[in-house]
C-alpha cells in the first residue's frame, strides 16, 4: 500500500470553492483503537464550507483536511471491526481523501440495502438530528416538530426521522419547488417562506413542540410565538445571524427551553455513546425504509470545488457526496 494518498487541500489555507485542490499527502496511520478506512464516498456538509472559509477550525487532533463523514471498507481492524467490513463513519475531519483513520467506536455498519454513496450521506446529518431533535429537543410521539431548511441534508433527515418516531412535521422551504419536494419527502405541512409567515401557519396548525433551528436571527421571535407551552427550541446553526433578542417574560410564560449544540467538538466517548444510540434507534428505521438517504448529486473527489459550489448555490435537495476511486 502506498504511503501517500490523494486528498483535498485548501490552497492558501482558506478561500472560495476554487481554492479546493487535489493534493498528495501522507496516508494516516491508525493508532490504538482506530480503524483505517479505504474511502469510497464522502459526504459534503455546510461545516466543510465554514472550515474552507476559515471559520470552523478542526478540533485538536483532527486532520486539517475537510470531511466529516465517509463510507468505505476497513483495511486495518480494531474493536468490533474486521478487515473488509463495509462501514460508514463520523469524523473530526479528513474525509475528503482516499484513506482516513477513525475511532472504531465512531463507525457503524452500512445499513442493509444501501451503497457507499448513500451511506456516506448518513453520519453527520443523522447524528446531528438524533442529538438535537431527540436528545436535546426530547421530541415525543404525537408532538409537532418545526424544521427549517426542509430540503437541506439536515432538513430531509429531520423530516423522515421525526415521522418515523411518530411526530407531526411542519417544515419551511424557500420557493414552491422546494416546498413540493419537502412534501414528497414526508413533511405533513410545508410553508413556503417566500409567500407565507411560518409562525401564522404553525399556530393555525396547533403550534409546535420542538423547533430545529439553523437560521436564528429574526426567526427566533416567530418560533417563540408558535411554540406550545413547554416547547423546546434547539439551535444547530445561525445562518440568519448569531445574535437574537431574548423576550424573557414571553419565555417564562411559555415555560420554553432554549438550547443548542455542535457535534464536531464533542469528545470521543460522547461520540461513541451517540453512535451506539443512533445504531440502536435510527438504523432499524433505515433498514425498514422509514428513513432514506436523499442524494442530490455526486462529484469525483478531484471536483470537490464543484461540490462546494453546488452546495453553496442552495439548489440541492438532500446530500452532496464525493466519490473516491
């Protein structure tokens, strides 16, 4: 096996999509408790774009190269895995490459019926949705979830996972076309935010119990308005602005919980715990066809720049994936 490999680097350390270039770097060597994966496909996510722009540095010990999720074959075994096993894995970075090392506890078997491309689109979004909607948001059967960005990778995953858990889903999208797509994916109610006020529609639908918010900014007061008593708002990003006005008395009246989290900086043991929960709860939903990866487009590894440009355009429905080899 060659001691070097092709990966994707950022020319100049940060920059636009065009700064992504295929480079030859040293192949990583697995340490204790780590597996080495021959990557077949790698998911592309918004945090990758933030890192490329210089705003989301990798956690200590993670590679400088991009990529938070992969699917491939185990070529160095550890833990429960043997050589040749087909896995998908959550990473701290480095997935845009021919090989990657991974804590053996952060890899999961590829669900039955899925190929490498579909499996590569699972870990980052599924872990994020499970942690934020079901753990922090404590979504229960019969409750209503409001999710923004319905056709994003997170959005399509949240819609399907909430429906699999027996919840009602209200989703927002920009434009009639995306609203139609979100409805087809399984949302009960879809609000086109270019023509409708989501808070008015949500209140007319009986209000919401959990909000998965990647927008923040001026969406927050509307979410609080639509929130049922005892409801939870969970922040996972702030595409509309990171500062919000906080109406304390309204919050008290609603007995609302406002929380949020990031996935990447969590320590190895916490990610291992989350992986075990995802395998226990979500993998059966996938294998039963209740949750299906939605792949919008694939690009070869050397065209990571085009993949980023496509994701930044906002035209996608579901995940963008790089293929390797």
